[in-house]
C-alpha cells in the first residue's frame, strides 16, 4: 500500500489513488444497514452507541476508516469507532494533520 509522504493530507479526489478502496471489503459493517451509522437525534445516538462501538471495535480496518473520515472532513455519522463529537474533539485537541500522520504511521 502506498503511503503518502509525511505532512501530506491527500485531497478527497486523491484518496483512491493513495489507498484504493479495497480496505472496505474487510469492513466489519459491510453487511450492516449504512443508515444505522448515521443517528439523527440524541436519543438515537444514545441507543445505538453501544452497538456501534462493538461493531467498530471488532473491525480490522478501523484506523483506515477513521483516517478516511478525518481526511475527507466527514462531519456526520459514526466512523472508525468515533462519533461526530469525538472526531471534532480529537481534531481540536491533537490537530488534523497530527492525527492523520499518526494513523498513517500505523500502516
Ligand atoms: S470502523 Fe466501523 S464504520 Fe468503519 S469500516 Fe469498520 S465497522 Fe465500518
């Protein structure tokens, strides 16, 4: 797998060229209803979070999923084991570039 140079965040259009999308074939959620990962109310979030954490917690491509969501600026939904709020907090605390560099260093 080609890994972008450090300090480089591929633009959305370049993500496929860098990583391809083969990793999604190993997603633990590939047989789940995608809508389930997009709760629309606090009640739905509270109701689904334990299941979402379990599904993503057992996913072998969790880091890649999180990286993609961060690099593409996905604002909504549960990606890579993190909620919208958790991703915003991570970016605020650590910084987007450092997060992506860290995730890249694990591949
Ligand atoms: S981390 Fe979660 S949302 Fe991402 S591919 Fe895996 S199971 Fe799906």
